[in-house]
C-alpha cells in the first residue's frame, strides 16, 4: 500500500491548528495527529509546526504541505505579510519547508483554505441563515458555482471561489475584510460605536474611515457592548456590567457577552442581545457588498464567532443583507449558510495538500 504524509496548518491570530494526515490509494485522507496551540510570534509559529511534525513523523517524508495564513501571500507562495503581525513585512516559510524536507510546501491565504474546506450542499453541518437554496440548485449551463465566505474572528476575512460539481475548482485571494464600512448616519448608536472603534485604534477622528474589520472582529464586540450600555443602560446596570466584563481577560470578553446574550440574563443579557443585533447589521452590509460584486450562487459564514452567535444576529443580519433599493429580490433568495465547522480552514488546507500530491502523481 502506498502512503503519503501531508502537513496542513491554519494560522490564526489567536490559535494555530496543525494537522498531519496520510493519503493512500485505498483509504484516501486520514488524520494521523492534530493539535491547536496559542499563536505567538512568526518564529514561534514555525518552531511549533516543526516540533509537532517531528514528534509524529520520524520514518517517512512529507510530500506536501499547505499552511493557511491571514494576509497577502507572495507570488512564489513561500512568504506572507501576516496581517496580525506586520501587514507590510513578508515572513518567509521556505526555511521551515527545507528544515522538514518537504517536497512541495506552499502558503495560501487562510480564507482561500476556508473556501476549499466547504462541504457539499447536503452536509448537515451547514445551517441556513437566510434565503432559499432550492432557487439556486443549478447555475446556468456551463457555468461554475460562485461562492462567498465571510469569517469574522480576531480579524475579518472574506473568501471567494468557484466550485465544479462537489469540489472547489478555484479560490481567489482577497483582502476584503479591510474595505471601508457603510454606516447609517441617522443612527446615533452606530455613530457612537464608530467613534469608539476608531478611538480604540488610536486614530485621529478627523478624516478617519473605519473598515468592516473594525466593527466585526472579536475585539469590537466589547466596544459595541460598552457603547450601547453608555447610551441605554441605567447607572446600576452599567456599573454591574462593567464589573462583570472586566473580570474577564480581553480575549475572553466577546465570549462572555455572547454567553450573557444566549442565557437571556437580565438586565445585562438584554444589552448583550442588542449588541449582537447591531453586529448583525454590520455583518449583513459587509456580505451584501460582496454578494452584489461577485454575484455568487451561495454565501457562507464561518469561524467561531458565527458558529456561537448566529442565532443572536440572524434577524438583523437578514434584514441588512436583503435591504437594497434595486436588488432585494436577488438578495432575499440568495442562500446564506453558517458552516458549523471549527476546522473549516484546516480542512481546506488539508484538501489543498492532497491536490498537490495528486498533481505530482499525474
């Protein structure tokens, strides 16, 4: 039996997931080992991947490796300007591939991996958020299906691609999470949140324009929550909520707010739910802009934030996504699904590594 070893990784701002798999003609792809570790520096990422690989692969070569990273990937797919470190400085991973004696190692934008990891339409892990899938069962004759994937997390990513049959045919790099955001100038709360997110970034408010990442990254949820409390909360509620929020480290605060909203704890829970109502509004506008630009057959949401909180923002998301003076009919029918798959990007990186091996064999 012929067996090949694959290395895949999904490098996020908070966590790095790593997977080693075997690829054989008899069994296909099977996971050998998998781990998730906290992301630190670029050098540490390479060291963690190297150490994990050497712990589990001692007597066989790794034929292909795909590492998914947020940021711009160089044309030779060996370096990446990692967005959460320094988006202007490219970090090379060629030394890692050489150290592990990997026959073919490449870097791919993480949301391209996410697109590649999407399951087929019948997968029960896909949950309909809005739209009518039956109206988009088949694209026009001879055309591939167009896919859009939005993934808010520590940052914000957008994935674009096409599929042919049950597999993804192409993926398209995008830095769309950094597009400028649409803000309702008539809504006092939105204006206050805009000021708060820009102040958090330390930007001069004169002429500053927020991006969708400023509103949809995980760290924006506590900012919106505190702003909403300041506008709507009673003094006692504000004091109680601030004390409760400050008992959590910053990285755990979005999850705490979500848990208050889901538990329907009052009065804090009421304001937590309102926070996700506003969050859904921005998320709907964000994905609408790509739905109208790319004209996809399907739109997806992925990542831990969407998985945990989609029931909280579903109504406001749908309203914002479908609201348009010309294209509302198209948007109301367009299926938007949440991929309840925490390892979506890692799955896509594994599939991409498999394709590299199969391409070498042809």
